C-alpha cells in the first residue's frame, strides 16, 4: 500500500508477533521520483501485465540512444531530474 509516509519501527506484517516497549516515532512524510531505464518491449509488457505500472510511471520518454556527452551536460543533469 502506498501511504507517502515512512514508519520507523517493526514490520507491520509481523507486528502481531513482536512486543513494542517504549514509544513509536510518528510517520515521516516521504516523496520520491522513480526513473526506469529500459527498452520499449519491457515497458509494453509491464504496462500490459502490471495494473499499478501506469499509475506509478505516468510519463514515457524516449531518448536518442547515441548522444555526445559534454562535461556541462553531466553537471546540469541532476538539476534537470530534480526539477522534473
């Protein structure tokens, strides 16, 4: 289940078997971006057979497989990912 929070503590599947002593910290808000790199066949298969794939990966981007990489491009890439 996606809750957009991180809970620090025991695994909820095994809480029935564990004893908690003390206080539990409150859940912390968590945001992330996921980038998947792969070929078109893998994308199509995941789109077809995984019901949550399209909800998690809303944008499909295709890039030219050959690119001359400059030092300037390498320096700017992390900011490009952070903004998008």
